[in-house]
């Protein structure tokens, strides 16, 4: 065992805290057992990959940005929108510099660069991958709001859904947001369940060469 290995494991334990850290915005909206930050980041990474692939950008890079984008929240928490006018936190790039200070320099630079690039989506000249990652962040929130809306009938979800719509930067992100509103979260399961036990359940769509 080396000191480098120990520091990498310490970092992994810190990352694991995101599995226990709730997304506090849902708590303020009355969701009793909301998703964790890690659960959010998982789907953001997949959505970023999908959006980037559709936009002709680098899907793997976009997915990395989405996966790491909330890493600083292990130290500053997840400040809900209602709290941001009153709470000032260090910049994500500053936080991640401290989080990765004991990691091998190349690894620390890669993680820091991912956070910095995701944050750059808010500024002119942003990379397409950062725009895809930020759109994925917003899209996951919209999808989660739709899921809570269907599961619980929580009327507070409408505000989350409506507030996301103007924020998408990519054509794909905007299109997916429209589809998310028009499509029930349970559609995928209902379609599968209706075919269960029939030949249609294992019929694959024919793709053109």
C-alpha cells in the first residue's frame, strides 16, 4: 500500500458521501425521501452523453463533465435555489482544488478541468460539451420533477418544470425537454408490461443499414 493509494481511497470515500447527500430542493418542495446528489449525477452523465452524441460533440467528454459536476457538494452541500440569495459558497473550481489536493497531479488536473469546463457553460465561448452537460443537468431535474409529479401528485413540481424550459442551450436539449413534458414517466414500463409474455416482448425494431 502506498501513500498515493491511501489518498485515492480517501477521495473515493469523500465521493461516496454524495450517495447520502439529498437534493435539498426536493425537500423544500415537500418530497419526503428525495434522490441523492449521486443519483442525480448518474443520470446527468447518461443524458450528457446522449445529448452530445446528437449534437455532434464528444459524448465521453460530456458524460465526464456531467458525472463530476456536483462533486464540490461534498464540502459545501446542496444549496437550494431559495437559499442562494442568502448563502455564499466558494467557487466550485476552488473547492475541487482542495478535494483533489492529495491526488496524483495528472488525476487532479483532469478532475479540476472537468469541473471548470462544466461551469464555463454559463459564459460566452463555452464548449459544446459543457453546454450538453449543463442541459443534461437541467433535463434531469425536469425528468425528476415529472416523476415526483406522477408518483405523488405534488403540485409544487409544476414550478420546477416550468422554470427549466427557458434554460436549455442545445437543440437536442430543448427537444428532449418538450418530449419529457409530453411523455408520461411510466410510458416505458406500461409499453413493456403490455407486451410481457407475448412475442412482441422480444421483437427488436428493424434498423436500416
